[in-house]
C-alpha cells in the first residue's frame, strides 16, 4: 500500500514503514519516521556467540496503528497505542513463525541439532534459545520487556481484582495464553469469557478498502488514473477455454503417474501431495486416496507410486485395507507378473512377517 502511494524504501528487511495519514476524506499522504526516533535492539545470545552473525534485530516500541478509541459514543479513529513487548511476541511469533522471518531451522542447525525429524523436539529447543536471546538483548540495553511467565502472573492478579471489584473480566483466551510454554502458565487453566465494554480500543476496517479516491486520481500520488479496459464475460470464458485446451494438450503428452496413499494420521497424505507436486513438473501426476481409487484402472497405468504407513505388525491403515485385499487377490493369487520396488522408511520393527501389506 505504501509503495502504491509513492513511497520507496531502501529494500532492507528491517525497514520501518512510514506513517500514512488521511483527514476530512482527502487522499492519504505518507510521512517517513526520522531514523533518530527509531530504537532497534540487535539480537545476541548470552552463550551462543554466533547468534550475532544471524544479523537479527527488533524494535523497542510495539506501536499499533489504525486503532479507534470509542469513548461515550465518540469515536477517535486515529488513537495512538503502544506499550512494551512480551518476549514471546518477538522470539516466538515475529522471528520464528513460518510466514514471518522463520529462523527456527537456521537456529537449530547452528545449535547442532538434527532438524530432519520433529521427534527429537529440536524446534522446542531452538525456540527457547531464540526467546532467551531476545530477552537477554533487550535487558542488556535496558529496554523494557517482560517474559511470558511474569506477564501471565500479572494478568491473573488483574483478573482476580476485576472479579472481586466488578464481578467479571472480559478476556480472549486465545490472545492471553502465550505462544510458548502455554500450559505451564496460570492463564492456560483459567476459564475466560469474551465480551466488550466501553470505553475501548477497537480495530478498524483497513482504510485502503473503504477510502473513496478522488475522481481520475490513482492511488499513486499526482498520477492520473489510466482507463482500464473492461472485458465481457463471454471474452473471459473464451480465453479460459482456450488456455484449458492448451493445458490439456500439454498434459496428454506427458507420462501419467498415479500416486496412491493410505494413512491413519495424515502424514502419508502430506508426503503423497508433496510427491505429486514434484512429479507434476514432468509427469501428468494424479494423487488419490486408496479408498477412492478404482483398481480396474491399475492395468492401464504406466507408473504407480504408493505412499503408505503401517502400524502394529505391518497392518495397513483403515483406508488402505480394501485396496490391499483386492491387490492381493488380483496379482498374488492370479500370479500375474508385475515389476515393483519397495522402499521402507522409519520402520523400526520391519521383518519378514510385516511385509505382506507393503509388498
């Protein structure tokens, strides 16, 4: 949004966005925040000196924009709001969320942890160290920050006071419980009711979705909006039909690869779909659950890949039992020759008695 308004940043990953302000229905304008007003905290670790090589930092002030203050029926749509950070906001969410900076695997690798399997809890170990690094870095520069345990205890005191004085305290459990060590904080076990009291701060609809731009003015400042060509539904449908036809022809020239999966927990399904994405670059790949696949079609397949789990003594998952039984009668008993390869992974109790289903 800021770039469409004409703002151009330096392109670095720690860039602070400008303030975007609008009043009296006029088009918004942006204002850069002076660098000398921005306090950033470089992230280091008290034990792992290589942490500084990751070039991590975060901002001291958790300012929140686009909040409205509702007081006595009066609505103030540009209400300022800020406080101080809780360590898990930065260490757990901002730095480690998969859709944010996603540094968890990098930290785990630098710690010497095996990141190939989640069963050794490498994610938990790395996450704790990232939070320790954030807490250490803020405290080292005397920047206010609170750990999630202290914050939870503080909230419980506030909650008890409100219950005693007012007979209730509105709270959103999802937001109150920290994203790390949740069950060992007192707020995890506290029942909460979410209702709204006034005066209050309220989130607003994003301004860029509702703002009425001046006539013939684009979102880019001082630029005239170009007239956009309008397409009729018939033209769009014709274009879609044409591209679908081209895509269908391209797929028909590829070797067909059918990927079947059977699963109890969903992990085999996940791997099968990943396999489908990989093979889809070269093959005409289709992914099916074993329970939904018609075994009659298998005689016409050029390539079949099966991703399945086992449990007990090599027994099939529930949605693979019928397929396994039909395949056994079709190929084993009829002695029809078929070329296949078997690659068992992570089967600790794999032996000759547990290969019937896999074979």
